[in-house]
């Protein structure tokens, strides 16, 4: 038997339905105490890593499947063998990035549509989770289920569907919640589904606790990830187009980025539907997981505004995002600064308007997060004077951030293309 045949046989022995069910019903601590399970996951992680090491000689389908299974197993192994989760493992961000197919530097129409599709599937799964609980047909036995909270969150999340562009707003078939209890697919079958749909439904969401609202929290993080990645790729394409003097093309890319930024505020409004007491019930278990470790956001922020001086220390002390500091260099011009070089031709005005819209959406998101989530008091989501789980000062760290405002950029000299850094110069995921 070849290595890969052996691997598929072994992955067939992993009972995904049982694992998912236990993580929802018992929480991570109970699973961590199961030495047989931990050993099995460790062994499968090693076997998958051995195959992934030789990725070059694998067919694209096999490579995709090995990568899918490997990224799932890497995160689960980490969570089961470390006291404190980190952001990427906690929210299955490595696997999500792979499923979003965002490792390249482009944001073609098809690539953007794919990101929206993944977003849509995650959203739909969360809506069905809330509906099943509200209808009393979920048997996951979750703690602190409040019908009022679930209903309010459902309504906000449902509004988000309207912000998914055009044809992609149609209904998505399939759900992790309707298939989970009887789901008979093994890890091998899920990993080998080329479309990635099965992996989205079955491999992304594993809570630490049995708290009902933690499921939504994980979905909300993953929805945010989809939008950050989508916006980032478009912004990079826009910068490359500006560098090449193709302003109409840049405008299209910025418009697409602004579309991705549109639902961001709704994600936070839906987080706010959760009472702080519910957050306190699972916050401790999220350990050192903090979105300060979120590569897509930190890259997006830096491409939009430049590396904010208030963030240098946090970025430097966070391995997942330290590489973002490479953008803090002379010659790198972030998107809002492009406004300063635009004149009054119709083409330039269009581009400026789109950049301002994008900036406004991202600012609204940032302000809501800082004031309504991190800064909310009586009762607050965070204990007063609490540090952030990412090791920052928490609220003061967020409140200190002063990104330059696109609308406040003074008109400067004509754009000199030598000034611009083409988007291909900075690689994503190079840490
Ligand atoms: C009750 C919910 C939340 C609270 C209280 C909260 C609080 C915080 C705090 C205190 C930080 C500072 C960094 C640190 O942890 O040391 C932070 C960072 C961050 N959070 Fe949240 N957060 C919440 C939910 C979310 C969600 C659902 C998302 C994503 C959809 C998110 C995205 C981010 C991002 C991207 C950062 C990094 C900001 C930066 O470094 O510029 N947060 N959050």
C-alpha cells in the first residue's frame, strides 16, 4: 500500500460524528482527559504530516485532501494538548484559510465568489443552528440557551444575507446541524470532497465549552475571517492597479473590498445580542486566543492605513502576525493615502469615493468593537481594567488606535507609480 492509501484507511477509522458530538456535549476538557482519543489524533496528525511533507508528488486532489485533513488534525491536536488555546487553532483559521483558497495574490471574480460562498455556508449553518434550538429539535443539550438571545441573534444574522452580492445570495443547501447527529461520513470522505463543502460543514466548529452562545461566537469569528480575507485580497489588487496606473480597475477592486466590509458591523451587532454573563461562562476557556493574532485583519488594517504606530509592539510580540511589520517600510503606500494623490477627473473622483466608503465601513466596525464590545460596562464583556487575552492592555489598546481618515487626506501631487508597492511584493502567510 502507498503512504496515501494507508493514510485514507487510517482516516476512515476516525469517527467524526462521535468526536463532534462529544465536543459539543462535553466540552474540550472532557476530551482532553481521554488518552486514547488524544493518542489517536496525535498518530493521525503525524501520519498526515508525513504525506503532506511530500506534497509536490501528490495529485492536486490528493494534496487538497491531505491538507484539509492535516489542518483539521493540527488544530485539534493543539487544542487537546495545550492548556490555553490560541486564536488560529481555537477558530480553525488555518483550515478556513485553506478552504477559502486565499493563498494567492489575486481576487478574480471567481475567487471572490468562492469567498462569498464559504461565508454564506457558515452563515446558513449558524442560522440553522439557532432555528433548530428555537424549534426544540436540537438535542445537543447546551448550557445557557436563551430563546430571546437566539431569536435576536437570528434576526440580525438573517439581515446579513441581504448583503451577500447578487446571485450568491440564493439559498445554500446543506448544514452541519441537520446532518451532524446522523452524519455518517468519515474524516477521509469529508477531506476528499473537492468542493470543500463537507469540510466547511463538518471540520470547522469545535467549541471549548458546552455553552450555547460559544457556537455563535465561533461562527462570528469565522464570518469575520471570510470578510477580512476577501477585503484584503481586493485591496491588494487595487494597490497593484493603482501602481500600474489602471484607476478604473482599482475602483472595481475597492468597490469589491467595500462589499466585503459591509456585513462586518452586523457581525458585531449579532455578538452584542449575547449577554455579557454568557460570554463570561466561556471566555476563560478560550485561553490565549485573541484576534490580535488574526492575520487577515492585521494585514487588511496595514494595507488600508499602514502599520499603526500604536500597534507595533503588539504585532512584534505576536508570532502569527509579526510579519505584518514588514509593511512598515518607506515606499509602501497604504490605500487611504492613495486619496491624497487623486485629482478631479471623473475616474479619480470615483476611486476616491469608493476608498472613502470602504474606510467608513471599516471605521464603523472598529468603533463598534472598541466601544460596544471591549469598552462596554455595567455589565461589561470584560472585567474592568482587564488585559486582553492577546496580551495587550485590552480596551486601551483598541481605543488608542488612530487610523488616518480617507476623507481627511489632503489632495497632493500627481500619482507617481514608482512610489507604489505592487501587491505581489508582500506575501500572505509567509511566517
Ligand atoms: C464580546 C466579544 C468581544 C470582546 C469583548 C472583544 C475584545 C477585544 C479586545 C480586548 C481586543 C484587544 C486585543 C487583545 O485581546 O489583547 C480585541 C482584539 C480584536 N478583536 Fe475582539 N472582542 C470581541 C469579539 C470579537 C469578534 C467576534 C471578532 C471578529 C469577528 C473580533 C475581532 C477582533 C480583532 C480583529 C482584534 C484585533 C484588533 C487589532 O489588533 O487591531 N473580536 N478584541
